[in-house]
């Protein structure tokens, strides 16, 4: 029996390509996790406005970042606009983020929850590494002129795409003053 191919429309081809591209932006594939470009830890130096990705002791990439509007002091409570400090892990990701792509940081720790409870405040918790607001990718590196996030760590869209591919869930992240 001869194989019969039916033509498909341009919109079907574009939809298929979009689906393939979206799948390629998902969490690193198992075989990617052993590659030389997969980070085993992240370090954020708040004062320097730098995020570094390491594989072992080898620096893979360094990114200039924008931080929270609340200044460089450590996060104390929900809404203070500050980036937390301490040891965390990347514990989730959002492919439908309002900020291109985002990776969730495991803030607050149990200790930070206890401190907030003792002060009668909510510690917050939606701390992310993310790209630029959707539709504003053209701002690019100019976003670093001022700290503008609500307590997150912001990079450009191409940078968050690299981080998305290269930083698996469970990767430790150290955020320093």
C-alpha cells in the first residue's frame, strides 16, 4: 500500500515548530546533566550585582544582575523588596513566568520562617532568578541600570535561557551580602 502524504498548512508547521522549541526550553534532559555546561552550584554576590554559575570549582558563566528595590540588606519580610541571603537550592521552575522564564529559590529556610514568626511577619517566598518582563526583552542589559525587582535576581532573556538549560532543579545557590 503506497504511503500517502497530505499537505499541511503553514500554521500547522509553525505550531509544530513552536511546540518543539518550547520542549527544548524545558528542564535539562538527563544526558545534559553530565555535560560540561551544567552548573553544580550558583553564587550570588549582592554587593557586586553578580551571579556566577560553577561546575565544581570551574566558573562556567558570570552574569551582571539587577536585584530588589529594597536595597542590599537581607530580606526580612514579604514586600520589603530585598533579596534574601543564605544557602538555598533551585527547587522549581516556571516556563510561563511573567518574566520570560524563572527558577524558584527555596527561600525561606525553616530558620528564616521562625525568625519571621517571632517578629509577627510573613517571610514571603516567591524569590526567583528570572528574565525581563514579557514583551520587554529589547531592554536587554539596560535593565541593570537600577535595581527593580521585588526581591528577585534578574538577568536578560538570553541569560535566563542559558541558566534554564544549565541549572537543574536541586542545584545549590549561595546568596551573599
